[in-house]
């Protein structure tokens, strides 16, 4: 493919509405699929993504040892229901794949309400919502249903059926590598193991996919690696299988929960002051929107693995509402109403801005470090001195010249001057053009 | 003696009421004795303490050069009074040993009120209280009395008598060494040179003594050295005589003013960020009580000597109301009413908690540093994922695993996670038990 | 000249009223002269200064290359006016030298109001004030006038005359070197290129000159270099010509805008934590007056050149109202009413205090670092202990002894103790006197 431009130009011409709508479109297509940490639902989802980007599909056999963990058996499901005495399906997997506890083993039997109750999960506080439950590492079965459904169940015998299989197979993940000028990599990671949940799962997938699609058309400084993995076991498996090349990852972002109306949140890497942390904080601070910066803590999403002490990668997490902090979290209310194109587009824009900073965050050398350069004779200074208004860009030019001493990146200059990265970058571009700066 | 447990277990079963009462009991027994920086009152006090712990008594001869100072002559006193013309003792040492300026030389003579006034000390602002005064390094004599007593004195001739001696003798101090696993020491220092003053003197003595008594029954990581010294000249003498082994002192606390109703105060060591400073600050911050942390300054108690630049030991000072900051300070109102068992017990508890942190503040190594350990298969994680409530201990477990990289102590982990040291320690204990951590 | 004392004694006996009046007197004498970055006005100004101090005058030929800049042609002016049809001079250089744009080329012609307007500058917001404008690096001509004058101009033909010359000549600057004990230098720099502007220009000149005059009578630790230069091109030329000896400059101050009623302002050097920064901040904080400390930014006065990355000198800027931040800035209202002797004297005092700190900011070594020194036997401690009031000086003595470990300057001690430098210095002097400190 002909590379037609860089991230700066792309960003300038970006139509956020269009991107937000494309993200929402992809989410809508993926929504009905019943994903889990293994199985055909995961594969089917990767196939949908592959329509946008040339994803490589990897299959890791069940039983593979990955650090302290073992790749589990593969789980697949065809159908599931609870029938009452009249033969009516009062809970039906075909209506919502959340109705079955993920990794439920096969079952078909008659059972009293009392015995069945131990396998039923509801949310009394939100009686219309179906909870999302899993039992990956302990063989079990169960149904999730709304509390109102549950309250209508009579004290009678029920027929329960879960037509699932749990057998040796594979853990599947998708990977897309996009080569750049340098072999240093930026890792973009999203989990794709949740069934019909939009914000927690599909929003991150859609952001990663649209990013990958558009970045693939650009000339890039860094190489990018996008991975679509089941949460926890997926990132552990990926790290175990790719341990030899993890050193190339210079920056990384876990993307999740980026489509809801909540304010943007950045959770720092374990290092706390990595370049990606500074870039993300800068972008959110200059977004003129309410936002939140939170310190790393060893819970949440796959940053837990990337930031484990044996790796300690510079990987942060970009979200809107946080893991477990919004009521719709892990319920059927995390649906196509919760995520909306404007929020998705805004998250795309912020993520792109973070990457824009990383792509352009270079160190330059002032070619005339002793005293100021005479900017006037190069058309970079006002001809008539003594006037009161000195434009913003002129200050940026002075800042870039003053701090381009080999020890300040453009982001450092932006931070010290209090100016936006873009304003500093524009100044640096003008100075490079005039041969007053040299790349370090 | 059979060592029956460690500090953690002792702390768990501690009955603070009992300890507070024992401390108050000891204070009551020591209260009537007329102590000074040398002399038999000091010796008698050590004898009382020796009933609780096997104190070694040291005698340093008068005239011994200790750094820039010289051990003074020994002072002893039998009696002292002021008689009026009628022969009535209007000021009587037998009623309060504060009535005589400490180190007053022998005197017996008739004297006019005018001449006597130059040797009388009162506190006009607190007319019922007797002040406490000393004249260690300049030979002099004087009486302290309540301002009301003073106002009743007629303009007549008085007979003054101070039956004291100031002769070559010794400076006495007590020391108790308690060996632990390591020869690294924790120094506990208290001054014992004030006569009938409870908070400023006896409370610190009682805290040190009860601590020593109980710690002696436990298996300890550190060795402990308890010293009972006269203020200033005592710590100077001790440091001069023990200079060769001062390097073993890794942490230390000066204990004083720990029995009054004021809030707990910790004065940092000169280093400011020593481990004992962090431990004390952590304990006070997690005490759920009002407290105060103050920076080191070169005034106060014996921390002045331990923190002189030539030693710069990691010694802080634990108090309630501060040196010179409560009205009863250095007056007869610093008596058995000012200190109370509940405050004494609370100070004991905080001091013990600080030692508990120091005893247990180790660095551990996560044995599976690459990605998270699978806690579930070891019974350390909930079997069913996806639930909202993740218990506090589980977060502690994750924090300990994430930060046990060889560069974080448990206290560092507590600080970074915002959790209490005990919660972090419990998590570490569980992980050690499961062989997931190794001691560094 | 016989050196009769040091800066401490001079400062103690200083009569600020007298100094303020002398500064105002010098400003008044310099005010009428038409200065620019080159030319006879600049030379005439240096001659006036030379009456106070033995200034060396340097002449740098036009065309000399100084780093990225070229010394411009020399500009001189005899007269200038705008005449109306009646032959009345409606704008007259003889009334105010601000009426002509500095560096205006020679012109004499008839011109319509419409054409003339492109060469006229006013300040509509302050209709009575004449603006100050320059066109150093682009050949042009123009007049500045009050907006009210401008509004009265009829739509008629005018005669404009600027009798100026712009020819090869010299850039002139003045320099005064005052040798001290050490060859390490303190640089005092002020710009002297503005015509009749008092605060922005003459106040800095007067402060530098009076400082130089008085310091020349004292025994000094540092050598001092006072330079009177045209702004920007002057400091660039000076740095280019003196590059080999710039390493001697240990501290420096740019002095400007020090005569108006605004609060004192210190702009930090690019380093931000240089000794001169700490000294200036300390002096302003302990001045008991409102003040402002601002971070370095690459705009303002000649600190821009001293703090360019190739030099990065420890040069800050002392002002009252800041560059461009007061309405009178670069207008005819920056006149003999705006600056007043009390503000000038106060700025002198603060500048002197900063130099006082630098002159005396030494590191001492406690000669008895182990435990406290017995101050009592040396008359440095109260004889009777136990009293509540411990004077300020006694705490200063304890602080100096405690921190004089070879790694704290007196200013460090002042900062950590929260006490004023003078109080700390007095304590150190007493301790030096008693042989308890030694110079490091």
C-alpha cells in the first residue's frame, strides 16, 4: 500500500464523526457473537475484524504451560435454556448469550427450583439487567437472568439444558504488526473475550481496529503491534510466547471502556513516569475536558500482566468510565445504548493524540546555542520591536530554541512552557525548516 | 527464659488497659524520688526499674571528659527549707522536691527578703504551681515556690537551709541489652534526671520499662538497647563511652511526655526519611487519631545528641504534648493527675506498632515475577470471576506480588498502596506460606 | 582607594533615603538624552555614569559578526518634526525623543495624511501617551504621537523631516570591573538603549551605578563586573567578545524596572535552582513585603542571552513591575513621575541583600561534630536551664552547629531552619569567633 502521509496530516484532516460511526458499526456487528476466552465465538470475532485489517490468527493448544498458568480447554456452546413444566423456555441462550455462565459444562436434567437456585445469578439492585458471570478455572454450570425473571419462577421442577463442550482445543488470539521506520514498538492491546458487552470489550476492539486501519496507511516512526486477546490468560500466553521480543516494546496502551459517556481516564503504567504516561497526561490535560489521571494499581485489565514486576513494561490503560466503576459494568446494560459514536470518536481522537505525541516526541539540537538566533532575518520574528502582543507561536519558537540542548524532548518543552504539544511541534517544524534545529 | 512468640502475636493479645495501669503504677512508685543528673535519687530510681528488668548500672566518675563536656560533681541533698521569724517552715523540701533548685550548693544562713528574692523562682501566670529549675553548670542555690506562697512572705528576715553536697562522685546510668536474631540494634532512650515530674520524665521511663519487660519474652529480629540516662550529659557520656558500637544502631526512639491527654507527636530524625521515620509516620497516620508529625530541629531532648552531625543516627522522638508546649511543663502540675493510664497505654500501643513495623519490614521476592501468579489454584483468589466486590486482602495480595521485586519493603508497599502495614503483612504471610514469596 | 569595611557593615549603616535620592538624581540627569542601541546618546549616557564610577568604554565596529548577529550601523539624530500647512510643528522631536521611531532613516518630504498614517503610531487606549517604537533591523521611518494629537490632524499635506544618519560606526558599551578576593565573578547587567524611559532602562542603570560606587569602597569576596549595554545586541556582542572568560561568572543579575511602585519580582535563571536564585528568593521571602517569584521563560531582557542553552549562566532578573506588564511600559508615561526614590531605595536594599547572601554564603565545619558543644562554658548558652524562653539567636546557634557538616551552606541552614539569613550568619560569626566553626 502506498503510504500517503504521516500521523500529523492524518490527524489534521480527521473527521471524528465518521470515525465514531465506523467504530459503532463494528461494535454492532460484533455484539451478537458469544465470545469467551476460547472457542469459535472468539474466532468469529477475529474474522469480522479481519475485514478491516490483515490480522494474523494464532492458536495456542490447550494444556500449553504459560508461566504459572495452563491454557485451558476450549469451550463452545450451541444452545442453553431453562424450561418450566409447561415446556416454556423461561431462560433462553438464543435471546442473550449472557444467560449462560461462561465455561458452563454440559448439562441436561430435571431439577427442583431449590437445587436450581444454586446455579442462578441475578442483580437484585437492577432487577431488569442480566449479570455476566464466568467460571473458567472451576468446572461448574449456571444461568444468569434478570431478578424480575427470577421472581416469577414457581416452585416446580425445571428442565435445564446447556449444550456446550469443554475439550482440548486452542486458545485463539489475533495479532497485527505494522512496521515503521524503527523496530521499536508501540503495543496496543485489547481483550476480546466478553460476550455481548459493548463498553467493556467491544469499544476497545473497535478503537484498536480503526486505529490499525488508519495507521496502516501512514508513514510511521514506530512499529505498532495490535493484539486481540482473551483477558488475563491471553496476555499471559502472549507474553510467554513472545518473551524474547518484549524488549522492543517502548510504549503501550491497553484500550477498554472507551465508548461510554464518562470522562476520559488514564491509568498510569507501573513506572508512573514513562513517556507514554507523560504523553497521555499531557493530552488529557490539554483536552479542555474533565478527565482523570489515576496511579497504577495491580488490578483492572491486562496492564496487570504487562506491568508485572518481571516485565514492568511502559503500558498504561486508556478508558472512559473505569473497570467496575459504572453500574452497567458486567451486565446486559453494557449494550449498544451505553456506547455512542461521539464518545467513541472522542476516545479515538485522544488515543491518536497520544500516539501523535509519541511519534513526534524527539530531541532536537539548537544549531546556534550561544545567544538567541536572529529570528528576524529569517522571517520568524516581528520586524518592529516594542509592540505589546507577542504571539503564542513566537513564544513557542523561543522555548524550543532555548530548551533544545540535547536533554529536552518536545514534550518536556511543552510541559515546562505550559504550552500544548502541537504548538511546540509547529514551532520545531518551522525551525527545522529554517535549519535552526537538527535532529539529535 | 523461654521465648514464647513474636511481636505480632504479642501485639494481637495485648491488653492495653493492663499495660496502661502497670505504667501508671511504676510512675507512682518513682514519683516521690528526688532525682537529678547525678546522685542517689537517680540510683534509687534505677533500683525500682530493676524490679521489672535486669538493668545494668553504670557509674561514670566526675571529671571524666566526654567529648566537649566534663562529667560534673555528684549532687546529693538531705533537706532544705525556708523558715520565717516564727520558725515556721514556709518552704519545705520534704513537701516537694521541686522546692529546691537542682544542684543548689549547701547554704544555711539568715537573709533579708530583699536578698532572698534573687534566689526565689515562681510562675506568676500559674500562681499555685511550683516551677522546676536547675543550675547544673554554674554553682548557685535557690528555691522554687508557688507565686501565692511568695506573695504571703513578709518583709522580714528568713532562715534558709539547703543541706546538700556537691562532691566528686559519679554520673549513674542504667542500660538493658536484649539480644535478638541480628546484632543490628534498636535504641530506646529515656531521660531519668527530673525529680517529681510525671509526663516529662517518668512517662518515658515507664514506657521503656514495660516495653523492655514484654519484649524480653519474645523472639526478636533486632537486638534492643534500653538506656536510662540523665538528659544531655547522660546521652553525651553514653555516646562517648560507646562510640565504637554506635554503628550497630539502625533505628532509635527517644521516649518522653507520653502520658498526657495531648495528641501523639513524632519528631523526625535529622535524616528525615529514615526507616524509623517512615514507620512512625505510617503508624500515626493509620491510627485514626489526630496526631502531629514534626521535622527535626536541634532542640528538645536527647535526640539532639544522637542527631548531632558527627553521629546523625536514625533516632526520632515519640511524644504526646511536646517539649515546652504544655502549660504544666517543668512545673509541679506535671504530676500524677496529668498522666493517665489510657494515654500511657495508647502510647505503648503506638510505640509497639512502630517496633512491629521495623521488626517485620522486610523485602521479599515474588517467585513468579513474570505475569501474575495463578492465585486461584492455590485458594488465594475467588473461583467465580466477574463479581464486583474484591476484598481488601485480595488487593493486598496483588500489591505485594506486584511490588515484591527486590526494591520495595513491606512498608514501601503499604505506602504506595495506601493500605495499612498489617494488611500488607498478612498478605505477605499468606504468600510466604504458599511459597510464592521468598525472603530477600 | 582604601577599602574600609565589608558588605555586612555597609549594609548595616546604609541610609536608604539617601541612596534612593541619589538614584533618582542620576535618572533625572539621564532622562533627557536620546539613547538608542548605538550612537552618541548612548555615549553621552556613559559619560554621565562615568562621573560616579571609572567606566571603561568599548566600541564595537558596525558589521562585526557576533554569533548569529551583525553589529548594525550607528544611528544618530539631530532633529525631527511634522509640520502642518501653516508651518506649525505639530510633532516635535525637541519636545520628546519618543516622537521618532528609533533607527528611523533620514527623510524630508511633503506627504498626504493618508500616506503619512502608515508611519504614525499611537495608543488609542491611553490617548495622552506617546508610544515607544523601534525599527532596528528593517530600514524604515516613523513618528510616535499621542492619540489625541493624532485625532487633531486635518486631512491636508504635511511636511515630515527626520534629520538622522545611519552609517558605519560603532556599538558602544560600558564596563566596570571590580576585583575581589576571588576571581569568581558576579555579573550585573543593565540595558541602556532606551531614550526617555525611566523604569525600563534608567532605574536599572541607576541601581547598577550606585551599587558599583558603594561596593568599590568595600572588601569583597567576589569580583564584580558591571556592564551597560544596548539590549539584546549588546549582551550578544559582549558574550561573543568575552566568551573566553564567561566561565568566571558564578552568579548574575539583570537589573531593570526597579523604580516603580509595583511589588518586587525575581525571575529565576534558566537553571532554576542556582545559588543566586535561592539567595534572591530567600531575600524576597524574608522581606515581609508582597513579592513575586517567577520561573525562567525565554523572553524579557538580556537574561535571554545569558541563559541561552550554549551559556546557561546562573543569571536571574530583578524587577518590580515586570517587562510588558505595566500600562506605562514603553510609553511616555514611563517618566520621572513613575519612578520614585523610596522604590528605588527599596530595590537597592534588596539587591544589596542578595549580594550580601552570596558574599557570605559559605560552608562551615562544626569542630565538635559529635554531640553538642557545651555552649554554656563559652558564654553562648543560658546559665540557668529549664526556662521557657529560648531566644532566637540560640536556636540559630544550634542550627548552625547541627548542620555545619560540610554539606550545608549558611543559606541551606537558613532555609531548613526557616530563619533569616542574617540571623544564621550572626550565629555563625559568633561560633567562628569562639573557634567552634572552621571555614570549609
